[in-house]
C-alpha cells in the first residue's frame, strides 16, 4: 500500500536529496548571470521510435528566458503526442540553447532538452526524456524558422532514435517595446461532462488564461480528469471574439490542441472544439459560465462540458513608470517534489502565483514524475497559501494519476504543507516545504518534501 511512511531507509532519503540539490544548484548558477526582459516562445516537431509500436510524433512548446538579452536562453518545455496512437503522452521539463550567428539572417541553433512524464500505457520506465538537437535558423524580424535534426533517449531505451526537427520561434524584447496596453485574464477552470463517449459523468479541473485585443482574444487551457478517467489530461488553445455589456462579457471561440490518457480512445491525441462563455465582472475579478464540446480528430473520444471560471482581470504594460500602473512580479517556481516511503518517487514541477493580496496567495501548480518507474504520473493542483513573512502554510487540492496510480478511478488529492521562501535578490528566491497528504481517493504516500527556486519577472499592472 502507498499509505504510510514505513521502511524508509537512509539510502532512499539521501538519493532523493542529492537529486534535488543538484537540480537547484544548476538553476541557481544559471540565473546568477542576471535578469533581462528578452523572451521567446518555441513551437517544434520531432519523432521518437517506440519499439515495437512505431514512431511517436511530438509537438513541443517552450517559453524561454534570454540571459542578459543575448542569444543564450533557458526555458520550460511541454512535449505532447500528436501523431501515432499515443494520445495522452505528455512530458514536462526544461531546455537550454543558444543561437550562434553565421550571417545576419542565419544562426546555428544547438539545444538540450530534459523533460519527464509519459502516459497512454507507455513502456518508458521512469519517464526521463533527454533530447539533443541542432538546427539552422533563418531570422525574419521577430520570427526564427529552424530545420535540423535531433536525437532522443527515453528512460530505459525502449523509446529512442533520431529524426529531422522543425521549429518556429517568436522573440519579444519587453525592455525595448513601445507602450502597449494589454488586457489579460488568469482563471481556474472546473468542468463537468454528462454527455461523452464513455457514457459516464466526469469532472475536470485546471487553469487557463486569455489575452484580449479590441474584439478578438487568444486563450490557453490545461485540464485534468478528477473522477473516473484518472490519467486524462489535455492542453489546448483558442481564438475567439467577445463583446462587453456593462459588467457582463460574452465570448465565443474555436479550440485546437492535444489530449488523452486514462484509457480514453483518443488516437494520436489532436483535438478540436468550440465553446462559449458568459462572464460577470466586479472590481477586477470575474466569474464565468462556459459550455462547449471537444472531439478528437483521429479517435472516437469526445465530451461536452459545462464549466465554471473564477479569475482575475488585469491590464499590463512592459513600459516602466506609466501613470496608474503598479510594478508587480509574475512569480514562477521551478522545483523538485519528492514523496517518501517504499513507494515514493520524485517529480519535476512548476507553480505560478495566480493572485496575491497581502498574506494570501492563490497558486496553480503541476508536477511530473521522473524516477522510480512512475513515468506517466502527473499532478495538477490549486494552492491557497498564507505567507506573512518568509514562512508559509498552504493547502493544495487537485488531481494526480498515471504511472500505476489512480489509473481506473477518481484521482483527487489534498495536501497541507509548511515551509519557507527566502529572497536572494529582487529576481529570485529559494523555497522549501514539508508535505502531508491529508486525503487521496486512492492509496498514496503520506509524506514528502519539496525544494525549488522562484523567479520573479517584473512588469507593470493595472487591476
């Protein structure tokens, strides 16, 4: 059973501590070089051969931070299966790379990627996904188009091989951009489906965000099942139109992305859908009721949903010292989360501070297993933190499934944690916490701990 911290030995604790310490030290050294507001977003495609099931085609998405505004970058990365029969295969982690100029328009672009995860009943063992790549990039303004090759090795070597790789990158230097006001939303996402392919009532939780133009908007969602599809997750975006009527806003959008897992018959993983929403806004907060349907392009899986969004409205600009705007940090924590005991395992993860007022913080978090044969396990959590100084206590609720945990049933989890967050300078903090599992719908380790580094990205905001 996974319920108690029994027979935990010194070697297991030391092993997990060394993993976490090396991880934290690596990122500490990298970010000591300084802070800039130069960023880029990558989209790429690569294939890896899984014996004996054939090639898996992955779409990779990454957000990068450029050191001192230069060609060297570090970033967070998500791989999601889109070609083959492995819907629900996701990995999350980090990447590092550099663009070395050859001419004014051409760059040599080597990069190294390490992610963790799995899914869709994979044979990938612990879930570590290591990729090296080299591409030739052609620059067109803010865009870089790349073509080259990559080699990937996943865990035990059952999944490995090389393939051509193509990429598209969009660069943005906030320190040089002209004044531009951007309206945005960040929200929690809870959905319920009664009409679906598997003929069972299913609930989902997740997070999302939107960026608005005059009459159009772009959105992104990450959701996971918390009932009978334990292990299901999707990541998709949207493009739509909206209109305001006093304190109310109506929205309609089309969606495209990937999803699967939890034995959902979703084919390669590519999904499409539509949805609409009615929002009520009050003093920078909003509540929205949404309804829509998602359908998998090369699989029979589908579900309709009714959703509830609770979130925050804000306007922001990259230009400093604008009247009416307040300097603020977007807080992003990278860390290792380890569950202890005979059936313990370690996870890579990331947390975003969605909202803060005084001592109270609302957070969205996700963690992905990379040790002890738990590849394919992933968590999505909401956190409520009380932090009067460097010390904090917090509750976390959400879902965790995959890797042999909660595969067939409900995937609910609840934790109570205590720890500290120590500022090192204006841009990054170190953090640690103890973890106690107060509720799980299936057997799960009782105790754990987490080490991380929090990066604070400054921008100006107006709520």
